C-alpha cells in the first residue's frame, strides 16, 4: 500500500496547525498540542520503559566490556510468564559465561 505524501500525513497536518494556531497564535489548546508533538521523544524517554542492566563484565585490559540488558516487560506479562529479575539475571550470566571464556 502506498503511503501518503509526508506533508499530507495526519501527524504533520496536526503539527503545522499547532504551530500556526498555538505557538504563533493565541490558542492555548493548540499550544499544548504543539508542546506534546514537539517534545514527544523527550516525554517518551522520561515516562517510557527503559531496559534494565542485568550484568556488566570487563574482560581484561584492552578488551571489550559486555553489557547484557533485557527488554522491559509489563507487569501483566511478568505475572503471566512468572519471570523475575533474578531469573533473567541468572539466564544472562549463563549466556555470557558460555559465550565468552574467562581471561
């Protein structure tokens, strides 16, 4: 399916209208919409889920540092699968130990 041209996509139409009526105009509602659209990535980074570090391993002088992280799960997914951070950490340690021999 062909996509619409960039300037006709709803997100860009909203952004253009919010800039015209909110930032450069008198409407406070459109100003709030412009704020949300412009700072969307920052808001998602602040309020969104971030991966947790499970295991950090230094392999010697001049060697690489290995960091293992897992994708965060929702509370419902964790409860459904019965996973805990301890079980994920032990699985990550086992994977790293098998993949890289000790120096």
